[in-house]
């Protein structure tokens, strides 16, 4: 089936699609619907594949369509709904493989003005359900950042053994991973930002790149958002640093604007989430599985989709503060945000637990059929809430916990202490890991037949 890669702008979708196609196909036909708006005409009207390929071969010099040997890349496909619809017909035809990418698939069509722009497509185009394999792509996670810095997989495997065996990481190795972790926090995972750091080894260049990308995101908010919601979307996005600075990090509309109400801003917040720019972390009624079934839909925290975006939104010079350990109260918000970064890039939904009494667990995850608490501490300070929950499993149903921070591996009872960088080794329950044994249907049929005979004889 055609593959659709979705993800935020500048996460590397185009690069990876073109690299893969060039290495595995004899011919690559590339279409970018932002740069080449005229090529959208190839997909309007009839979705006959011969007609589409004939048009593309006429407008793309050197384009070759050879069955089984040509990969077609449809970049920024959200700009051409007809092309999205055509994926069904490419699947049915089967001669050519297709890779599509999309940056703002979740928000296309928001607002009446946007619908008017696309009125020629409305009513005729549809998402090709069952005819595309959707893959989510994120900016670099910490393990990929390590690869970029020349850390081999055998070194990462050695550190993972310490994680699995609950043994401290040897001093020199721990120090290297710790330094690279703080660099990841300061730089983030945007490929352009990581490349700027690797090429120049100068944090100032990183700031320029991140500033440029952040500007692109804000431009998208203005370009694609409904006209009446544009100011509110920008306000919600700009409030993220202040939301995380509070002791109670629950998202509050009053922080966005004084006397603001949910009814005014909840749509704007949803737009940011659908665009992939933020992710929500929901409070739960109780720390029990299933977490999604226990979530409070109107109580949540928000995080930037990449830790580098959050850092870029803070004061100039904050990257140097992170690298030199000069952050004070905001250090907790940074550590919590990087944990959200780790979990989000592993495809996990985010949950936390907080009571009015002040008891709070930063994150909850599902492991081995249990609800496991994850606490994030910038320093070695005691986790009072975590200790309370662990001490009362009859009330909170939590039997073990993980505590991440700026320290080495250790254990205290049911709490495993880990360096923050080890969050990359977390694994989670997955439904497709379960293999079901066969059911003896024949035995059931025989039993039913026997019952029928017995009932008949009794009557």
C-alpha cells in the first residue's frame, strides 16, 4: 500500500523519503505540492493512473514510470486533496510504489475560509481509508541524537545492560551520556538544529536554526488557522513556558489571557494538537489501568512536541544555562518536558495523577500489565508523593515506580532510581505482542451435539 508519513514541519520526512527511494528504486519521481502547485492538475478529475503518470511525465523532465522500479514521492500532500484520494487508485493499480508526506494533515480544512479555497475538492475527495499505511515521524529522539554524535550501538547496548541489571553505569561512560543528554535538552531533535550543532559546534547557530523553525510554525498558524482563531492560537502557544513555570502545571486558560474561558480557547488548543506542535498530558481520576478510560478530559498539561522548541521559546542564553547547570526553579519544568519528549517520541499517550491535596505523580505508564509511576526530579530531592503512593498500594494500586533525574542507577525498595537519559530504554505493553492459542471449536460442536441428543432422548 502507499505509505503516508506524517509529522511536524522540519522533522526530516522529505529527506528520509528521498533517501529511501533513491536506495531501493531505479527511478524516483518527486512532486512537492507547495513548490509545484501546477502539478496538482495531474490529480484533478479522473484518477486513472495512466492519465496521472502521462501528465507527470510531461511536466517533470526525465520522469520514468517503470512498473516495479519507480517510486513516486508526493511531498506536502495536504496541499492537494485530490492526490490523497488518488492513493486508493495507486494501490489498486499496483504498478508503482508511492510515498506521501504531510505536515499539517490534522488541520487542513479548518475554518470557512480554508474550505472556500478548497471548494473544488470538497464533496469529491476523501481520505483513502484502507489504502494507505500511515506512519508517524518525530524529530530525533535521544538515541538518534547519540548516533549523530558518533555513539555506536554497542556502547548504547552496554549502558542498556546497566539499566536491565539495575547496576550503576561506570563513571566515565555515565559522564559522557550525561553531557550528551544535557546537550540534547539544549538543542532538541530538529534535524537542522542537530546538524548546525555538529557542523559548527556553536550553540549560537543552533539558536538561529530553532528560531527560524519556530517562525515557520507561527507562520503556519497564521496561514492555515481559521481567521477568527489565529490570535488565540498564537496566545495559547506562547503561553507554554508560563504554564510549565507554575508549581501546578495544569493548563489554565487564565494564564493565556486574564479572565479567559475554555469555551474561547479550547478550539485553538485543539488546532495546535492536531498540527502536532503540542502534546497533552491528561490527569486521571485514579492511577489505574486503563489510563485512557480514567482520564479527565478537561484537566491536562501541555508540552511542546520537541524539547528544542520549548527551549527556543525561553530567554536568550537559556541554552548556556542548561549546559552549565545554572537553571534554578525552571529546571524542574525542563526535566519534566524532556521526559514528555521521550515518551511522546515513543508514540505514547501522556498521563499524570494529581489530587487537590497536592499529591502528584509526574507521569503514568503501562508496563507488564501494571500501572507504573514515573517521577522526574532535576536534583536528588525526595519524591514525597511517590513515597506516599508506594507506601499505600491498597489505595493507589501502584506497586513499583521509576524515578528519573541527574544521578546514577540505584534502588530503594519498590522505587528504581535512574539517570534521565535512560528513559530511552523504556518499553511498553503492546497489544500485538500477544499470540492467541487456538480455540477447540470442534470440541464445542461435539459437546453441543451431545447435549442435543440427550435433550432429545429425555423428551
